[in-house]
DNA sequence: AAAATCTGTTACGGAATACGTAACGAATTT
DNA sequence: AAATTCGTTACGTATTCCGTAACAGATTTT
């Protein structure tokens, strides 16, 4: 399969030789990741564009590898225990998460609000850690949730500090829907977005109130690494009206303080960040 | 490669046909999972018993799949972003109550005692699942019951492993009543409580006998999640005198075993728990 | 400074593997 | 009871993978 030279330039890498089956198999895993729950063989086959017989062979091997499990009644497939192991191992390598746990607990205890941490993963800010309050109320904050860019405090702070090329198309998609959350928040053009993000950058903190989740209010602050790039965000979450969103409020100050300390522990030079 | 019939009988499964490369590649991922950090190609090669050239091809494809990343300086390999995605997706599907059900039934059948599961909810350990014995006697164990912190096996194991700041005020309240259950159990000060909880932590199991329910005896063990936080507890419940509460007793061992297995299926790293 | 390792990476031919098509038995539906 | 749908398996050919070994770059040794 000779590839045209022009195409090579477009493609990322010269593509050093590998094992085709590994790459041909990943769409199967991707399908299972994107689906919320277990999938039938035919569903996987159509999702990946494979013939059912072919998909079945990959699944059989993934099962033996532990990446997939099958409902013993011969039916639906789902992610297996080794997928979990892989994820836990991957999480353990992310410094922020190790360091942040204690700081989040402290902040939660100090303020009495739920505190959560998000990484950029899965094409968006993904909630990875939660420090809950004893309070029963609220808390639809769920592990693994991917938040919207323009209408969540997490999304907004990542969008404010990430390279625009990463977020461009996603912002566009959110703006495109005239009845979507972004439109409801008064955001229609990139100019609107830029204006908002400039405020967040100036404050080094983002706000979201009654947007992606009705009746919720949140503040989010960025965490930078030794390259001065945003690697995570930490948020204080509560119910609308019960959280003071002012820049001078105690929650805002303590959140900023915690985020700053975490960034410093990761080796960031905060005075060099725009 | 025709396989001898005798060998087939020894092997676990009829081994439906699959894709060899998928199964040949997983040791590479396993090596990266088991290593705490990045690995060199030769380290992976020796760990998997592969020739470096072979391992390199698998790694090249895993990189394109996103399961592995490589330090751009041409060097060490580590788990990639898709490994995280896979894990997050797997974690989102795992529900303690769901996987606990089968384990509880098994334990009940093994021991012949009632087994129950509690989550922290409603400001306390709340009984959410029960696997009953056919025996008529006993069993005032009712769904939704919120157990006391200091005088139930469930409460004690949660109190032993939850952040003290969550339980502080509730412990205080239970200690305050001079005629309350805590007082009857000989608990008057925080020092008393701490001494007791330290024993439970050392054993990774709690005991309650003739306390919140007269004539009942119970053992409870903690279940941890991928953050190594207690998310549930599982208990063996019976009538005083009919349940051996010793650390070496069969019920204690089997309960510990079940709890450990459940924690592992939730992604906990048990060796890192105090 | 030159040589000798060590690293990660790539080439080549023979042999084993994966693909596509299609059939099979078992549920479930008509 | 017939028909559909599902998961699963068989078969022959073309493709891919494996083992050996060489290559370039970096680091260390002489």
C-alpha cells in the first residue's frame, strides 16, 4: 500500500513498522469506551465497520487478555478488569493526582464545599477526583464526567489556558448549536468567548453559575506544571446562592491559594504565566 | 500446529480462535503496568522475554493506538492517554453494589451466615444489600437502616477508615449521651474510640457483639476503591455465640478474603492502605 | 580523541497468521 | 412452525509477523 508523498506530509509520522493487528484492534476498544455500557457483537461490528466474524476474533483475544469481559450467557461484551488496571496504573503516573488528593481534602474541610479535580482527557475536562462534603444535598459530580468547554467552570479554565488549536473545533461545535448551553449563556461568537476568557485569565479563575447543571455554582482554578502549562484544574462546587463567587470571597481566595501551592509543587513559575 | 488431544483437555478453555498478536502484545502492556514509571525498550524486552526488535514493533503500534507514549527524545516508554481513557471508562461502569451481590451470595453460601453490605449515606453507614440465610432466626437486618458509628460493626469500620473530620461531630454526639450505647460499650472519650479503631485498622476488620442490637454479633471488613478510599463495608452477621469473632476464625478469614477481592476489582492498591 | 559499547531502530526472507465469505446452531420473533 | 436474528466457527489465499542481524546515534571506556 504505497502512500502518496503528499499524503505522507499530511500524516503525522513516517509510521515506523509495527504490528497491524494491534492497530486494527483498537477501534474495538474505542467502541466499548465510547458506549456507556455493554455492547452486542453486532453493535461493535457496525461501530467499527468490521464484519461480525472479524470483530468476534478480536474480542475473543481481548477477553483472554483481560481487556474485555463477556456476559457468561454468551452475550454482551464490556471492558474487563485489565482495562481497569491499565487506567489505575496510568492515573498513578500523573503527579497532580497524587499531590492533589490531600490538598483537596484540606480545602473541602476548610470551606465545607465539594471540591473536585479535572484533567484534560477524553477530548475535554474529565473529572478525576472528588472530595465530597458530608452534606447529602447536591453532588451530581461524578467521576469520569467530561465537562463542556464554554459552560462549565472546568471547561472555561481549560479553554482559557490551553492552546487554542486544541480547543478550536470543540468551541466551534458548542457555538454552533443556537439552542445549546453556550447560546443560553449569551455566547454566540468567538469574540464573546475571548472576552469571557480574558476575564478568567485576568482573575486566574473561572466561574460558572446555573449553566451545564441547573442550580449549581462553581469556581475553578488552573494548576500548571513545570512547563507552565495547565495540567489540571481544581474546583469548588456548590448550590447556586450558597457559594460566593466574588473574587474576594473566602472560597475564591482559598481556592486560588490551593491551586497556587499545587502549581508550585509541580515546578511552575507562576510569575511567568500570562 | 496441531495440538495433541490430551493437551487440549489440560488447557482451560476450548480457546475459540482469536488474533494472536493481540494476546502476544498484552505482556508489553502488563510490563508497563507493573513498572511504576517509564521503561526502556530493553527493560520491556527482558520483562516480556521478547527480542528488542519485536517489542519495538508492538510499542510502535501501541503508540499509534494511544496506549503508550514515548519520551520524544527517542527514549523511554510509558502508558499513554488511551490507557487513561480505558480506565476511566472501566471505572465508570463498576458499581460496588453490583459486583458485591455475587460475592455476598457466595460468602453466605460458604459460611451459612447472613451477609450484608453498607455504603456511607445519610450521615452514616446505610445497609444497602442483604444476602440472607434460610434460617428464620436472627435477621433484623433491614434495608436502608443507618447504623451507629461506635456500636455497630459497620459504623466502626467506616469510622476507622473515613477521614475523622467527616465523623467527628457524629462521634461526639454518640459519646455525649452518658446512658447511650457507646457508654454502655465502655466508650467515654475520643481516646477510648481511637484505641478501639486502631485495633480494627490493624486487623482491617471490626467487631461488634451485643451492642446496637441485643444478642447479635457481627464482623465487618472495608472495601476500598481506586482512590484507596473506603466506599463500602461488608459484614457477616449472626447471633451472639454462634459466630466465632476471632481473627483466625473461618468467617473472619473468608470475609477478609471477599473484601480484598472486591477492593481489587475496584482498582484499589491494598498494599498502600495504612 | 578514538574505540568500544550500549541504546533504539530498521531491513529481509520464510513461515505462520489474519482476512473475507459463508455456513452453522441456537435463541427469539413472526 | 417458519423466519429472522444473533453469536460463533470453518476454510483457502494473501498478507503479516517472527527471528536474525545490521544500522545510526549516544554514552562510556580505553
